[in-house]
C-alpha cells in the first residue's frame, strides 16, 4: 500500500492546495475579520483542535519557527470563534474548487463518486497519535460533493502530515531541518534561501545548517551527503507507509475507481496551479 499512499497523495494534494493558493478561502477569512493571511491560516487550520494555546498549535503543526504561531494564536480567536473560521475555510475552498473545475467537472457523477470514496477512506483510519487528523474527524461531513471532496482530501492530508511528523521525530529532524532537507531534495541551493525558512534570523539558519553538518547530513558546501539523501528517502518512505491505513478500507476495484475519477480533477487543478 506504500505506492498507493504516494499515488493518492499526488492526486489529492492539488485539491487541498486551493485553500492556500486560490483567492476564495482568503477572501472568506478576511470577510470574517482576520487581518492577515496568516491570521486566517492559523485560526482556520487549528480550529478543529478548539481554543488551545499557541504552544499546542506549534507542537501540532511542527514546522513553524518558535514564536511564529504565537503571533496569531490565540489573538485570531479573540473576536472570531474557531468554528466560524473553519466554516469559512470550507466555504472558500469548495467555491474555488467549483470555479476551477467548472460546471462539467464540478457537477459530474465522477466527482460525486470521488467524494464518496475519498470519504470512505478518510473516515476509516485509527486516530490514535494523529492530533490534526483526529481534530478533522470531529467536524461534520459536508453534504455538497465539492465541499465533501475538499474536506476529505484535507482530512487525509492531515493524516499524512501527522505520520510525517512522527517520521521526522523518529529521525531526530526538527521542523526547520525538515525544510532544509526538502529544499535540497527540490534542488534549491543554498537551501537557506527556501521560502519557508529564508526569513529566519541568519544566526538561527546557521545553527540549523551547522547541526546538519555535524550529523553528516549536509556537506561543507550545503549539499546533501549520501547519508543525508538516504535519511530523506527513509523519511519519505516511512511517511508513505504511515499514510497507507485509510486506503485499506477500499477494495481494489474501489481504489481503481477512485484513481480514475480523481485523475481528470487533479489534471485540471495542476494545470491552473490550484488557483
């Protein structure tokens, strides 16, 4: 099921990305009164956890620098309840999905079937040790097919993310170090220029790079060593293994049907950059 988990990630990720790349979600969150993109991001994504302090959100999200979450949580919830933020995220994401796909795809029997099968997978996995996934499981299932497809794809994304964090923790790779390894895997050099970390203080970035060099994962020029590349591959393989459980609820025929139904949807989203 490892290869299945990787294939499903490739098919579902563009559906989830409309939340971050398309305008509708941000517009809905701004209309609620969230002052910035990041206020809306943290408030809506963390909302299924309830009114938890910044330290809990920081732990659950894992890959943000110290203090970044605290700039938005809990202040983003002071006048806007968490349930309003998560509802706005769903409305905006579903609207962007319908716009990008157009009437032909958004209203097709294939999308309805994809939503139903994705829901079957997304509601089948154990929640133990899966904080973000468990939070998403507490939310009501949307009746609208486009919203249901987005909701369940996002639930599976959080399930995969929880497993990825477990893999990183097991490999003793911090959130900042994970971004550096990802940058190198994408061919970005110097990896400190990667958009997820370039804003960090230079002393902090230097400490991260020095730590990776001391462990023999990065060489003196800031490139992967063989050990670093091997560890990155191990983390990705383990992430796929840990992401496989939801798809075990589907028969082989259902899985084939889901992949076939998702392929044209994903192709349209990829062609537009999920915008």
